[in-house]
C-alpha cells in the first residue's frame, strides 16, 4: 500500500508540476505579449509625438522665412531703384543675419531695369562661417538669372511668396529651397524678385 501511495504521490506531484509549468509558461507568454504590445504602443506614441514636434518646428522656420522674404520685398519696393549696390549689400547682410533660417538672400532686377546700361544686376549675400559674403557671381550671361525657375515662377504673383522644389546650386555647392517674392513699381509693373535661400542640409539637421 505504501508503495502504491508513493507511486500515486509521485505521479500527482509530476502531474501538478507539469500543470504548474504549463500555467507558468502560458502566463509568461501572455505577459510577454502584453508587455510587448504596451512597449510598442509607447514607442509608437513617442515617435508620433516627435514627428509632430519636428513638423511644427520646420513649419515655423518656413513661415518665419516666408514672412521675412515678403517684408524684404516690400522694403525694396518702397526704396525703388534709388539704392546703391553697397546699400543692397548692407540690407541683404542684415537680412541674412537676422533670419536664422536663411543661408543667403538676393535682389534680382529685370534686364536693364536697375541701370539702362547694365543687363544684369543681382546682388547676393550668403553666410560663411558666421559672417556674410557679397557676390555678383550670379549676375552673368552664363547664369542668366531671369531664365531660372525661381525667378520666372514669381511673375504675376501678388503679395505672396512662392517656393521652389529642392535644387542643387553648383556655385555654392549646396542644395537649396528658395522663397521668391516679386517686386513691382508704383505703376504695378514687374521689376524683378527678391529671394531667400534655405540649405536643405540645415533643414534636415
């Protein structure tokens, strides 16, 4: 009898042991899956929040840049053609420094508009290691800025800024997006454009 009881006891112990093991494994699997779901949800929520915050930050940069370019255009329209090249240089340098998002800015007049003997007049200022550099390298027949997309797309536009798709600039070796605002004289005639460039690298960063 004792032998039979011991045998039954051993079987019961083995049975309940296996049962407890099965319950433990099942509980562990369920817990792991629930925990994994919770962690996955938390990660998804954090990524969604980060994407929304990043999108908002980029939108703020673009909106600020948009408004400053439009303001610069209005300033130049008011001044008309009376400003000297060095005054344009100073104005564009100030614009580039106060506008954190801008890599550079330029004023581009219709051919012979600024000076009847000057086909191209396109002063441009860009940032370089914390300072600004003035150049007229774009005001050439080879570049022919009046034929560039960022110039032609602003013709006919009123009181707003238009944006280009990203494009590579081989002069400065940057990929830009450009905000362009048109210039009109007091008679409503198109005089040229104002541009503000943002480096795509800076925007991605």
